[in-house]
C-alpha cells in the first residue's frame, strides 16, 4: 500500500470561500481537491475517503494508505490476525477486504494437522495418509497413545494402531501358542495356527500342505503315524494307516486287519463283512473248518 492523498492541505492566505458551506477560508486550514477549496469539516463530510477497516472517513489530518482503490487510516492498516502494523511491511489482501501479514497468511493457508488442528508450516515434519496430514509427533496410536511418527501402522476406520497394539487387538491368536498370527499361518478345523506351531508331534516337521493324521490333540506325519501310532495288521503285519488302499479296518479280539487281509486261512476267501470262524487263533470261512 502507498500514500493515498490526492489532495493538498494548507492554510489559506487568499480570500476563498468553502466550496460547500461557503464559509470564508482566509487564515483557516483548508483542503484543495480536484480544483475545489473546502474547509476541513466539509472535506470529511463530502470528499474524504472511507477507511476500509473502521468505515470512518479519513480526515485531512490523518495519514492515508491505499491499495487497489481501497483506503485505510495508517493505524488501521494492521494484520487481521495478529494486529501487527503493516505500514511498509509485506501483506496480503484477503476475503472481506482484510489485510494479513505474510506469516499469518502462510499459517492460514497451510494444511491443518488432524491431531492438534494447528497449521503445518513448511519445514515441519509431517505424516500424510489418504489426503490427511499430521505433525509427526501428533500421529499417535489410538490404543497406547505412543507416537507412531514415520513408523509402520495399521488403519482401522478413523483410528490408527502401532504394530504391537494391532497384533494384540485384531490379529488372530494361534490355537497352540496363543500368540498373535501376524502373517501367513493356516487353519485347521476353523482354528488358526502358526505354520511353525502346526507340526508332527513326533518328528516336529511342519505339516502345512502335507498329509497328516490327527489322534486326539496330537498330529502326525504319515511316516511317524505308521511307525509310532498305527496298529499293525494281524495279517500282513504292516501298519494300518487309513491312507489309500485298505482304509476299511476289521477289528476282532484286540487285533486289527486291513479289510483285504481279513481272509480265510485255508481258502483265502475274503471275509470282511461275512461270517467267519476263529479256530486255534486262525480265521476261517464258515465252510473250511468242516474240512479240517
């Protein structure tokens, strides 16, 4: 803004009358504007510019500033926000004809922190996420309130969690060790497991993606089940695993057979689901004992 006077002020030494009220001006203070001479009162009433800030006329005795056809008393030309005088200082004319200093303009136009709602000034460390921004120290975990800053986090709706709190609040818990499953894992009978927790009870090898057998609360790989758990067939002496051929089992007096091994000792006729006779510890069809 610059000085805005478009008139001259002085003491009349000649004989002139006020252009408006016709009072004599000789020896009195007068104002000359656009070729007209007038007294100070008439100048303020008819000719003076109106201050953009206080809306009062800018008298002949006041210092006047102007910018883009707007006028201010020099003591009204202050920052709208911090009231600092802007005479000879950089400023910005904003909405409603308010003048702002450069510092307040920068703060007002700066993005607002979603945490403290204060402006984030250029040079401040900040965190941005989906068009939202925080001061780095204002970006905290919704659970423990510790500063996340530029660390890893998990969004949940309008809340944000550090890795540790997210694990304990939202992650699935392993059915064996009861600790959170943060990545990977598997499901068995609708329960989650760490891959390293779902292992053979005998050899401790991981069972994810492999064939296994569950015996009560224990799991066994095929090899360990055959070796350590499976019953031995009374016929062929091999383990009855339940895998592949021979999944049906015949049980009789504390002994077990593959269904295809349960046959007559004499004629080798298969006896699964048929009548049989036990003689001297051996199995026979109903006809063969008669021939012995």
